[in-house]
């Protein structure tokens, strides 16, 4: 497999040599202000992002290109390391992506958790002011699925759409090769899974004036070798995650439902109390010219399992079998000012539980607003 990766990368390099690049540079700037009960409010810089892209048609008709995004944030200590960095070859039979790119299991499934203006729970803006989520495993993306665009050594193959159906598959040599650092984890017992296969399939159609997108994705991979800070040799479960969603658009209204289940992927085969991790998202938006209104609800739950509980350094009072939950109700208003300028206001009502009735959690309401400039 490593020889295949090297050969494919060399092919891209030679294909690109001998002609000038067609280049574009774009970016975003964001500023966010937040307030609420039980949180520290204020003004936050989520990021300033620069995207550099190049694309060219080779003599044989292939389209070869790539892009890289560099993200920094003065207030929050953002890094200048590339957060995405991939090259691609587009042919009649398929498009091959190499590098840090979103996999087909995620691309295929409608991002219902991002529908509400302000990014729903997917953008994570409310978590700048409320970091109290309890139902998140190391290595997965909250409210969605495992290993979102996490790896810089991924090979992704997407096939052309046929009769509304689109299929993609990707191979990741190891989830230890992280996206932003571009370096393999040095820990002897890393907390991420090994080599991973993703498969995604989607269907887009129209019926009686209604358009719909349906998607499903599956991630399968080798087991990880540690739980949290523990270096104890434990036989862990393989990665097995599934995600499915549907989004319907009728005139100015869009409705979406999405669910995911990571099963016992982050647990150990020896667990007496089994690990589980799952959740769902729902959202409705209405478009009224430049104004968009939206409401949504997101839920995720987690049982750490016996081995992970023994290695945990937080929420230690809850037993391994207790189910931690996060529920977030959202109301958002977005306004497109034109010229690449947009703004939004979102109210998030958060409900966190560690599954132990003796524990009193902080359940803040966060009101945040932001302005985004694209260039």
C-alpha cells in the first residue's frame, strides 16, 4: 500500500510538471460575540482563514489540482499549519483525492447539524462559550460521526453520479497521522484507530416540486491501542460507525433529519459495561430573501465502558454504565448582506448530564452573534 501511495503521488508530481499553474486565493474572517448564563462571554476570533488553490487541465484531458487552507486566530491561539491540504486528479471514470480531505462517509450524508444559521452544532461557535459537552469520545466529532476530515494521508475515490446516485470510497493508512500537525502521534499507545475504510452513497432526486438528498456512510477500521491516558495493553474494539441522513426542500422550507451510531468502537472487548456512542440531529429552516430563520435540536449520548472509565480523568463520579447526554436546542437568524458579507444570531439552550443524578451540571443558555467576510 505504501508503494501504491508513493507511485500515485509521483504520478501527480510528474503530471503537474511542465506547465504553469492556474491559481486562486480566497479566505474568510470571522468575529463572534457571545453571552449567557453560566458562561464567560465576550468577543472571540474564531479564525482568519486563507485558501490557496491551483488547477490545470493536462494534455491528456485530466484535470489536476489541489488546495490548502491555512488558519490562524490571534485570540484563541490558532495554528498556521494547514488544516486541509490535498491534491486531486479528475478523470471521466473517477476523481482521486490524496491528502487531508473529507471522506465519502461524511460527504454523502446531509449535514443537518449545520443547517441552523450560526452553523447549528457543526460550526461549534457556542462551544467557544460553553465547553460542557460530556458525551464526546476522543477522536470523534460531536453530534456527527467519527474522524471528520482528520487525516493527511487519505486516498479518496469519488465516482461520477449515475441516475442521481453517487458513490465514494476512501482508505486511510492510519488515523494516527493527524491533520493539522501532519505528523504521526508519538505515543506508544495512541488513542485513535488504525487503518480505516470509508464508504459513502447518496441519492438526489425531485418529486412533485420537492427536492431531496439521502445519504449513508460507513466507517470500518482497526482498533485503537489505548483509552485516554492509560498505557495498559487492552484488546479494543474495531472502528465500526454508521451515519444516515435525509434533507427535503419544499419551496423556501428545508427539513432535515440525521442520525449516527459509533457503537462500541471506542470501547474494549473485555468491557463488562459496554461502550456506546450515538446521536441525532433535526432542523428546519425558512428562506425569506436575504433572511433565513431556523430551529434545530441535537442530541448525543455516550457510555464510556469499563476500560475507558478506569482511564478517565474527568467526570469520574459517574459509573462506567452511566449514559452521559448532551441536548442542544437552537434558534437562529441569518442575514446575507451581499458582497461576501453575512451575519447571524443564534440562541443555544444546552442540557448536559453525566448520567449520575447526584451530580449537578451547568446547563447554560448561550446567545452569540457573528459577522463573516469572505474574499
